[in-house]
C-alpha cells in the first residue's frame, strides 16, 4: 500500500481541483468576455487546463493499476453506471431547464443547438466527462487484464498519442453511428472529452501504477519530477512542429499538447505529495481532503445548480464584482449541499469519481 503521506498527497491534488471546479464553471457560464480574458478567467483557466480533468483521469488509471482486479461483471456494471450517470446529469442540468424555459436562446446558440431537430434530444446527448470516464474505465480495465507488461502499455500509449489526431476527420453517414463515433473523436460543444486523445491520461496512469508497484508502492518524487519536466518541455517542443489546428482546442489536443498536459498533471501530483510529506495536517488540508472524498456529489450538483441559476445570473453577462458574488454563491451551495448528502447517503452508493483503490 502507499504510505499515508502519498495517499494524502493524491487526495490533496484532486481535492484542490474540486475546490475550484464550481468557480471555473461559474465563470464559464455567467461571466462576460472581459472577465474571462481578465485576471479571474486567466487564473481559473490556468488551474482548470493544466492539472484539471487530466489529473482525475491520470489518477483513475493509477488506482486501477494499483488496485485489486475486478471481475467482468463488476467492470461492466460500473461502465454502465457511469454512462447512466452522464445521461442522467444531462437530463437534469440541460433538458429540464430547457423544458421549463430556463435556457436562453443565447445559450442554445452558443452551444450550436439546432432548432431543426429535437432540441431536448440534442441536449440529452451531449458528451461530457462522465461518458468519457465510462469508456476510459472499460478500456483501462481491459488493458490491465490483457496487457500486463509495462512495455506493452508504453507502446499502447505511444500508438494512442499518434493515432488520435488521425481519427478526428473520420465521419459516418448514419446518425447513430456518427453519434457513437463522436464520443471518440468529437469536438465541443457536442463532445467535451473525446476518447481520442483523452484516453492517453488514464493509460499513462496505468504505466505510472506499474512503476510505483515495482518500487514497492512508493512514489519516487525526483523521478516523477524529472518525468514531468521532460514531458512539459518535450510536449511543448513537439506542439510547435504540429499543425496549428491540432492544438487550438483544449479538449482535443495533438501529440505535443497531450504530452504537455500529461506532464502538468504529473507535476501537480508530485507537488501535493511533497506538500503532504513536508506540511503537517491542518484545517485547510482537512477541508481539501474532504472535498476530495465528495467529488461525485460536488461535480453533479455544481453543474445542476449553475445551469438552473442562469435565469438569475444570466448567460455570459456578469462583470468582475458580480462574478465574485456568483462564485461565492454557487461554491457554497454546492459544498454545503454535497456535505449534507454525504452525511445522509445510502450505505451502498456509486462514487463516480471515487478514485481510490476500490476502483
């Protein structure tokens, strides 16, 4: 098992991202362009796009790798529950507000919703991180089962990095086939976390887990710092040689951009393991760790709350002062309600982002 400081460092790394998650999405939905390009948007954008969701996916692969093996029945069940959770969230945060008139026309236009087809269906089928988490979880469990060697996983990661941009232009004429394939190669706002190239992060987590296992389940921080710096520098260098279209969208990056963000996620993980080793437990750390253990309700609630409050705050309208007020409101509603649900949750419940050894 990982020592306590390492487990705590991993929890702190993802807990800090949870801490800023409602704020990031509040600015994304409510704030005007000047706020998004100003200091608030710049700081939150940096934190969201450098460690961000990549960190969650890296740790998902890591804990699959160091956790106990699952039966196919367990894997299939979790895969289906993740998919169900993703589409249930779409229904609650998008379809219901649309039906009661809570989504303004500017929101639909911004998200390229076409009035020529069923608007509710388009909103329901939006691909987001839960849909990708389902696909990524299934893929990594199968990889762990059928490619046990670390060198095979490294080759797989390289192949995935190289082929990801090559898949982006593929299309199908049949709408059902195209929608399904879109979860693998799509673009926002229809698909925010396409399988290619996001699958590279959890696969890298599997490799990370195997290295950790081979060192008797210990993180060798100097090694991981070296890997992160090499990935950041090398990824940036590669991105300068790629087509500009490969790296102009955070959700669908080329080889260089993906390696760069992988390095940032590893660096973020190493930083918080270092802090957990050097800094004593304190109120701030305890709060962040508690957020880390409440990822599921916070993620679900923050999106529902933020979208449902569009009639109050408006879409892409708030200035700096109003944005700060909105951030405070959505953050504390999310955290407060999620802690309440945590105390009163059923004994057996699904932790969508319960990134721990039981994954």
